[in-house]
C-alpha cells in the first residue's frame, strides 16, 4: 500500500477546547468536518490518549477553532506538543469562553464553533466525536491554514497522535530539526544546552538535516 496516497486528502489545522471540573483542556487536530447542515453538525477526530478527549467526553461539549495561516508556531507547538495534564495551554494566548464556559483561542483563528456532543464512534486510536453546533462565529478574514501549508511554509511535522501521522517523514535540508514538533534550527552547530522554543525538548531530540 502506498501511504503517500493519503497526502492527497485535504486536511486543515484546528484547535479543540474543552472544560471539565474547573480545568481547561485543548489540543491540535487535523480533522474537523461538517457532516450535516440542518441541523449543523461537525465531526472531530481526536486521539484517545489526549487529555482533551476525556474532557470532551466527560463534559459533553467542545469548541473547534480554525487556525489561520498567520498562526505562529508557538501557538501550534503549545497545543500540539504539550499536555493539558501539565500546563494551562490557554494562558499565554488571547482567549474567550462560549456560553457554556468552554475556552477557545481568539488570536489567529478564522472561525470557531461551540458544539454539544451528540454521538461518538470508536475508530481505534481515535474517537470520532459528532457535535451539534450551537454557536458559530467568524473571527478573522485571514486564510485558514491547510495541513499542506503547515508542512511547506511552517516546516512543521505531524504529531505522533495525529490521525494523519506517518512514521517516515521527509527531511528538509539545512540546520537541525526537532523530531517532536518539527522546529528548524538554522546553523551547522547546535548548542548542547539548546531547548526547542516550540515544544521545550532538549538538543538530544534534534536531527541534523
């Protein structure tokens, strides 16, 4: 089977937010799809191991935000390569809450959707969560970020928990690359005490390009 065939499928970059028992949760996903119009429903594919998944299922609600091409790697790195079990991912960024108290990021976000969970499907490594859209808002007119743009322009990698993750990914020439988040350090020599500015990993996880 040619795994490269999956690169032809269109994906985006989205932030899923949830709140449960006084704590906020959030993560990056690449699969948010409208499945019906009347009533409006969205489907989110999210890894079972994510703390955000448990929060969504327990609370019965989530926010799905569409990232713009202007979104910095710091934002993507925080939500994509850190865990809500250990850090408050929303704290460094501009945020708001929907009518049910679910958090969402407002900066570099094209649109956001407040949803009530109405159905789920166990898809193995991921849960497919169907949400009834109760709130929808356009926040920015900048172009939504596609996964192709994220890889080509942002030089980002696919997180291991993403539904589109493939173990072997192409290397880009020049410098050093973080094997966790894909951040590129430009330079022939990587300092021994260097830490990735996106995901905080040490120099030992960088590979020479």
